[in-house]
């Protein structure tokens, strides 16, 4: 688990934070009343979407879609005289994924915790 957090890049995390918090903040700012409740509700919805996207991205990071990607790539490059083997393809894909961090899942879980804190403590 610590290995995963070593791959966290603060600049990318800050970019994800600004983008994903933009809509809840704008919605709360334009709301005529109960702004904190609106922020909490919209943040929960955004967190749910991020968790679903993070689960799909986690599947991709674990290599669950490698066989489909290999078959698609092989179909596109069918006229290639020296076809790539699946083992070579999988090793290259695994090397690419070693430095990845699942920002959507991480932020989705953080947003659920923040919205639960807001809902049960501040409201």
C-alpha cells in the first residue's frame, strides 16, 4: 500500500481536486439557501461517480482488460509479418502501469468521508 502512495504526484492530485470540486462549489455558490447541504449532496454524487470510475480504472491497472486490448491490437495490425506474443504485450503493459496511481478512487473515497463528516457533524 505504501508503494502506491509513493506514486502519488501532488500536482496531478491538485489538478484533480480543482476539477472535481469545481461543480459542487459552483452549485453551492449559486444556491439561494442551504448552501452547505447542497454542497454535501452534490459532493456525494460526484464521489459516487468517481468511485465507479476508480473501480473501472483499478480493473485496468490490474490488467483485467489486457487480453481484450491485445486482441484488438492484433486485429488492427493483422498484416504485421512478425506478430507480438501475448506475454510480451502483457509485460510491456505491466511496466507502464507500475507508476500509476488511482486518483479517481482515492478522491471518491475522500469525498465520501468529507460529505459524511459534513452531513453528520456540521448539519
